[in-house]
């Protein structure tokens, strides 16, 4: 995916298919996956679309950086529920498989514990039952029950609630009996603990909320649905990384006649008569629009972009009271001459520290940077050799850490390098012996990077944490409660974070946004 027709500062704004200037204009703030998906949906509806993003490439957290011959995928690496992407492309009259090379992973990932035990996750139920039985023979029957629970929650939580708007209170009231029947008040970990006794299996069945910024001991058991997602639809990798998917999305937008403006930051949403009417850029330029869609973090949208408006629901005090997802420390590194080394290390590995609940509490509740850590390790070069020079490897190691909105936040300017050294020590001792002798490139992102690069409140990795009273109707709505003509997509709105979630938020957007003719008339 090499075509780049995006617009940078000082470049005349043109698009590959010119729409009439009087076509209703939709302006999308942010070229993350949710913003790009929203722009594609709006283009398919007939809007003239402009996407604006402060970064130098589309994708937001799903963009990449190339350094020393290594391409580092900066954010999401696991693609699940590929049909939501195929449906998105189909809505635009396109074929997803013609634009994106998606490869199934087998195994999905390996989980390791300090005692040397491992768990290999796959999409084959018999192989998974064998893995459960190898660790804890008495838990196989409970695992079977957990899979049934996960499927039930998938059909309700993802296919029903996750693919329609929840902005009306009545929609929440109608589903409360189902929430009660499924014990949505119970945490994912608590639900797993009712099904299996082995603590390692409890972790293996409950850690998934961490991939969308949630505390497994406190987010709703509805997120058990991820186990069904993985089993039913697999875990995939996009060749070229998620950044290649993002560029493919930008190409669709431009083929529709839309425009993607990069290295351009929105400073404010302009309003008139209680309606969003466009944006003002940091440069002072104003761009009028019939509708505005914000893929910026919901907190940034309401606190910063609408700072001159009095809000009735999403006030600064309300945002301060919300619980935010954890921060992320990510070490991106390249190694020289290692392609044939560490043969036991696959594409995705989860390396557990000595504590599970204690570490989670330090991260989410105490806001404390612990001495111990758990890591997600990404080694894409075993699947996609293009990420590194020949014979070399590209990695990233991700450690969940506290966000920087706690009372005594971590000062990453002081401790980033010492923490990186600790990550390297853990990797050398438990996974990649001799790593230090082969390092050829290094780059670190901390929560402060997320705050500055992605304009993420508190440097949170995934916006507002998906607790039950911060989900569905309780989450910032896809159609703004604060003024007409403003819509939200992405991790901070319904249904939430993760690639399937942000793409589904664009599906919800398409249900809410009026047809272009009506938008023009009502502007």
C-alpha cells in the first residue's frame, strides 16, 4: 500500500475524484482507525469528506515509524473480527481482500508464567481443551462452560449492543434484564474464577480487557465475549502492519473524492446557534462543515475543542471523575542478526510477572509504578520480513503502567530509561538471552508520549476505562449530547476501544448521521 495522496501544510487541497463544492461537507477530526472508518462511511453516504490529523501519516495509534531500517507498528497489532472491515469496505463498494493482505495467526499467542509453565492459544477448541487439561485437568469442564458463556455474551454484547447506538436512555433500560441475567455486574476475572480453579487459567481467560484499557478485576464480565471472538473469527496480522490498513482506508476516502490533511491540528470546534459549524485550526484557518465528527479522544473533544462552550453533561468536573484506562510504556527495538535466534519466540507473547491482581491494582487503583511487570511482546518479523533488514528482527515490548492523571504521577522524564533497562533485563532473563549484544535500534513511548502525540487525557492508552457504568449509555454518545451536528467515533465513545470497537463506532455513526441533503438543509 504505497500510494499516498494526503495533503500536508502548504499543499493545494485536491482529491482524486472531485465532488461538487455544494455537496454537504463532513469534517472528521482525527485519522485514527475510527476516524478513517467514519470518513469512509460518510463518503459512501454521499458527503464531501475532509479528514484532518496532526500526525504525518494516517492511522493515529495505528500508525508506524521507520527507524534504522526497522518499521515499528506503534499501536494495535492484533486484528480480530475481520468481517467488520470487510463490511466497511463493502459499504463503500470495495473489496477488503483486494486492498489488505490479512494473515491468520496459528497459534494466536503464547502466555508464559515465571514458573516456566505456558499456555498456547489457538482457534481449535480441541487443542485449547488439551492446553487447559495439561495445566489443570479438573478445569476442562469449566472451560467448556466458559466458552458457552462467551458466545452468549458475544451475541448480546457485540452483535446487538455494539453495533447500534445507545444514546437514548430507553435503550439501556430495555436491556437491563439481560445485563442482570448475564451478571454483567460481575468482573471478567470473577466470572472466570467461577468456571476454573487454576490461577493461571483464570488469568488466561480474563486478561483480554487489558487490550482495550480495562482492569480485568473490575470491568464487566461481558468482555468474556473476546474468547468467543478469537475462537470463532481468529487472530490476524495485516501485512505491512495496521499502518498499511490505515493507508488503504485513506486511499478509499480519496477515491471517494475526500481529502486527508496531515500535519494539521484542529484547535477548536466552531459553533453557532447550538450547532457545530466547522473547525478552527492552530494556524487560524477556519473550515466550514455541515457536520463535524470527532475521532479525537472524547475527553479532549469536550475539554479542549469545546473549551469556550458551557457543557451540561461532559463538564470538566465530570471528566475528572471518570476512571481512565491505564497508560502504556512501549519499547520499540531492533536486533541485528537474530532472525534465526530465539526460535521459541513467536509473533505474539504475553510474559507474566510474579503478580496478577497486585500488579493490576498498582496500575489502576494506586497509580504506582511497580518494580515487577508483565509484558506483551510483538515480534512481527517472524510473519512479515519487511519490518526489518534481512536477517534482523523488529520487536516491541509493551508494559501496562499507571496513567499520569493520578495524584502522584510517574515522572517519565526521570525514569523512562531506567524502566526501559528493567524491561530489557526481564526479556534477557526470561525470553531473549543475549538481547543486549544484538540491539541495533531503540525507541520509547511513555504515557507522556501518548498525551503529547495523541492528545490523550492523562496519557491514557485507551481513553475512558470500559467499566459497566462507563459503557453503553454511560459513555460519551456517538451523537453529541452537547450540541447538534457533532458526532463522535473512536475509543472514547460507544462501543469502545479496540479495532473492532472503533470500526463499529463508525457503523453506528452511519446510522445516526442524516442523509447529505437533510444535513445541508438543516445547517
